[in-house]
C-alpha cells in the first residue's frame, strides 16, 4: 500500500485529508510541525509527502529542501495559502513536484495525488500491479 505523510498544522484540514486519502486506498501518517516531519522522515519511508508551507518550527520549503538534499525521492505536493507566482516557483525550486493552493477541495487533492503517482510510475515506489496489467 502506498504511504502518504501529511504535514499540516491545522488539524481539521489534516484530518480531512487523512480521511479522504485513506478512503482512496492510501496509508496515511500525520505530523503537525516541521521538526516532527524531519524526525519521522529520518526514520520512515513514504511514497508521497503532502507538505504545508506555513508550519511551526521549520517551514515546508526547508523540510522539502532538506529531504531532497539527503536524496529522499518521495513525491512532494506543497499545500500553500499563498497565491503569488513567486511562492509557487520557490516551492517547485526546493524540489516539490506539485502544489495545491488553499482553500482546495479534497477531491482535487486526491486527484493530484493519484496523478502524481501515475506520472512517476517509472519510479520504484509506483504500484507494481499497474505495471503488470499494462504489460499484458
Ligand atoms: Ca499551516
């Protein structure tokens, strides 16, 4: 099962995302600040990280930059309340694969998660059963 780490300090949003992704068949873990994100990423492997930008401790950009510097290959989708083009570019330059601007619909978020996994399906963390069915 694909594992998703949700890094979001607003618990109602975090819980909504967790329920939606769990319902879509993903296994989810939640942390609520940047330092906890850095800690769990040292210990566990995830296939995708949903990373809020504005976090207590260290912000989402820094979390993303750090994990990419360490060679962590998981997909990263930034969650941002900011709408300025410069912030989106900053997010992508730190190594994020996509971003979603708040407020977002969970339906859109789940669709983007699914799309990211499809896009990276050549990577080791892709769903192997999909490869099999494509080859047949
Ligand atoms: Ca936040």
